[in-house]
C-alpha cells in the first residue's frame, strides 16, 4: 500500500517498520512482563508434572540419581565441585535472583513502588505473608524435626500467581495484578534475606573481602562509563565464585548485583531524536556499509537506541525470557520429583506446611494490609476490595519455586520428600481456592459491600 510522505511522494508503509523475522511470532506475544510470567507458569506446570511422573515411574531411580552426578572445574589449586542439582540451585538460580532484584529496583525507582503509601501497602502485605506463616509453622513444629524449615513457607511463586490470574482474563482488576506482583517481589527479597541469614555457613572472611573488591570494581566500571555487558557478566561470575566460598549462599550475589544496576539512562529522549533525525536526513542510496559519515551516524543511532533504556530495563528485557523459559523450568524439573511411595500425608511436616501456606499466608496478608490502611500508613486502591485482598492472599500460598529452594537448604534427604510433597499439595490447594475466591469477588463483590471498610487516606 502506498501513502504520501512528507515530500509528497508515495511511500510503502511496509518500509516504515523493521523487516519481520520468524522469531517475531514468539517475541511479540511475550513482550510484556505478565505475558512472560503467564507463559512461564504453563511451562512450569508441564515440567513439574513430568518430573513427578518420572519420579514415580520405573525409571525413578535413574532420574533421581541423575541430579547427584558431580561436575567440577579445577584451575590449579582453585576449583569448585558440585553435584548437578547444586549447580542448578546455586549457580543457575543466581540468574533468577538477579532478575528478581532488577524487578524490585525498577518498581522502587520507576514503577508502582515509587509512591511511598502505595508501596507500603504491598510491603505490609508481604511482611504479613512472611511473618504469620513462619510463626504458625514454628508453633506447630516447635522442638520437632523439621522446625528449621520455617523459611520455606514465607515465599510466593510469582509466575504461578500471575499465571492463575491470567486464566480469568480481563475480569481481573489491574490493581490486583499490580498488588500481587509487588507483593511477590518484596516477598522474594525477604526470602532471599532469610536464605542469607538463616541458612548460611561459617563465614570465610578472605572470600568475603574478595567479593567486596569485585563489587567495588563493578562500581568503578560503571563510573568509568564501561557499557560492555560481557565484562560485567565475567566480573559477576568472579564475585559469585568468591561468595560461593564465603559461607553465604552464592545466590545472594545475584541480589546484590541486581540492586547495584543503574536505573538512569545514558541517552535522553531529546538526544535520541536528534541522532535519529541525522540518520533519516541521509539521502536515498547512502553508503551504510562503508566507512563514511552515513555509516558512523548509523552506528551512533544503534548505540543511542540501545542506551535510551536504563541498564535495569535492558537487562530485564534481555534476561526475563531466559529465566522464565529455561532457568525456572530447569529448577522445577530437578527439584519437583517426589516419589509418592516415600511420603506420608499425615506427617506433621506435611501438615504444618499445608496449614502455614493455606491459612497463614492469606491471614497474614489480610491482617497486615488492613492494619496498614487502618493506621493510614498505606493507601488501598478503590478497585482492590478486601475480598480481593483475601483471594489474592490465598493465591500467594503458591510457594513453589522459592519454597522448594529453601527446603533444599533446610532439610536432610530423608525429610526432603515430605517437604516437597507438602509444598506441592499446599500450592495446588491454594491455587484452586484462590481462583474460586477471585471469581466470587469479581462476580459478586461491590465496593459498598466491604464489611471491613477502613479509611483510605
């Protein structure tokens, strides 16, 4: 189709866009965060079912033994040797924590959490969703085997929660999605702190000093204007190795590096537009492939378009699909396999996990949210009814990824099967209950029907 351009000549509107590629069929539907989380939840579910089937099949012994195979790297006196499961949980999952940390920083600086009173609503809910389940868990198991696993009932699986909301389509208020996403991000950071403090080992000060030096080098690289991502990834790997030997869980490296990532853009909108105008002004038939002015302006435009996004945004766009479609499914495949013949549904550990996630989570989220609004330290959006807060709290009982991660740190192999079974059972019940309550709330609840209405301002 031809349209008139600014010079009056006919132009093909197809030439106004970049050439299409086959990968566009995948990229475009997954361009936004919620789309990626929703698709990741579907993949996670399929992989989890596959792991359960293999763990309860005639190949169960070989499947479970696969993750115990040791792999290592040796460089003279230095080296690291871990099982395949440890490489996934300690190294690959660092990327997951890095992206979670990027999401938190983006929300704090550029997103919903930059408004203090709105942020405090999600922060209060997240604190309640961590404190109450952990307290309930310890109350049930105090002094019994398994009490050390209190940290696993504090976590919320972001992908599964967003995936559940996606099943209900447009009837879900946007404010509920934003509330649960912000809550889950803060929740994950809390769980990471629990991992660092509650499940660490004796500290190696020499390794900690090396890690601190590496972080200072990263900071110096940023101040000098170095923008090569590969150099940062190599330094990040060195910092990970130092923290791995420090006694702190190595995934903390991902959190620290994510929070250090700048949110400021190098190229402003005005500069970007001026650079692009210089490219557009080049006459038809310009020598883009040579070494002349046209080529230089094209390369400048390429760099300007890239640097018009902050490093936080660029890295999140780059890494989020890898985490959603590779890292998390790989983690689930390695950790979700539970031989049901070796589990006992009436074991106190199983019951305490189900009770904490199914009841403790929504109770803590509702109580702390209600108190924050009542005390006027937070504001609740009108679209987010109290019934939706309770329904969302039930969905947050889906603790899958982080719960399995912490369980792997807290329990011995003999307790691990019961812990996994409890997490899977509680997550499944929480998903069904939460979805039913969201349906009831969006179909029946009206703003003037809130029985526990509190001042919003």
